[in-house]
C-alpha cells in the first residue's frame, strides 16, 4: 500500500478521534454560555454566594441560578461528585461582572470542560460570576466552590424543617420564609465543603399524616372485624357442643367431641 495513503488514513483517524473526544468532553457551546439569564435579584444579596433553586416536576428535575462574589479567585473548577468520580458541571447562561459593573457573557470568558470539571477563568479576581445548572426534583447537592457566606432560596412552598422529609448540611443554617420561599443562610462555609439539601412540599406533611390516619383506621376496623368473627365462631362451637372437654364424663354420658 502507498505510504502516503497509509499516513493519510492515520491522520484522518486521529482527527476523527480528536473530534469525538472534543464532542464528549469539551463541549459547552457559545449558545449555551450566552443563554438568557436574570441574576439581578441574587446580586442584591449580602451573601458572598447566593443561589436560588427552581422546582422540577414528575418528569424533569429542577434548575438553579447561582451568583458568586469571587473575592480573589481567578479560576473556578465547577464539578459534581458522584459515587465513582467527579464530573464536570453542565452550566449555561454564564455572566461575569467586573467590579465596576461592566458585564461579559459566557462566550467572552475562558470556559473549558474536561473529564472531571468545567473550568471558568475570569479577567478580574474581584469580579462576580453567575451561571445556571440542573438541580434535583426534591434535592440539591453542590460543592462550595469558594469559601464565604452562603444564602440558598428553595422553590416556592418547599421546606426542610421536618426531619423525616428534609435535611440540611452543613449544620448551623438559619431559616426564614420570605414570600412563601424558605431561605437558608450560613455565615461561613469552607471551600470544597459539600452543600446538601433535601426538601419537600409543605402540603406533603398533612397529606402524609392523613394517609397514616387512614391506615390506622383501616387497620383498626380490620382487627375489630377479625375479633368479632372469632367470637362468633366460638359462640357457634359452644352452641353445637364442639368445645366440650373429652375428659369430662361427670354426667355419665359419652365424651364430647373435640
């Protein structure tokens, strides 16, 4: 076979493999990075990091918006930890603000995605970075990419207070309800500490208690019905002399049936 042809085939194969790897690992498109996103409410927060979770439904999970005051951080490695390894966080609607308020879109930043993290480099370490990503339907878990104060707002009418259905980590969060939304705040969370929330619809508690009450009522009715049937059977056995003791022959008659 012609040597040039062989080299050409090898080159094409390497280009194809490189394209495949880029598609698998490298790809957050400019369209995703520049999607519309409104962060004005979160930027007004006094916390270093403000996050708001939007609830999902039975089919789709929720989403969250996050704003980070970088406070000396030039690069953020965004990831989620799974049982097996760290995976890159899929982000969209990325925005960056210089300290003077000048805004850049995500495609104007250095954003790359590898096997274990999505890396965002910013031009000024004291600016503010915002992005959106996916959240669970009734749960939220994310590393603290920067240290500082945190504020997380749950979906409307969702709560974390009931120990059976809700959970908040790390401990020590202050809770308040603002316009029907529970807000959790921490004075300080160390960088790389995992934030983990489990929450529920407030209406789920009375529904659950109602189901428990119905279950107890049906159980009580079943036990009562069983008890009455046993008593009735005993009365029938006594009526027909089935329960007469076989060893009792004091009346001189034949022994009773067992």
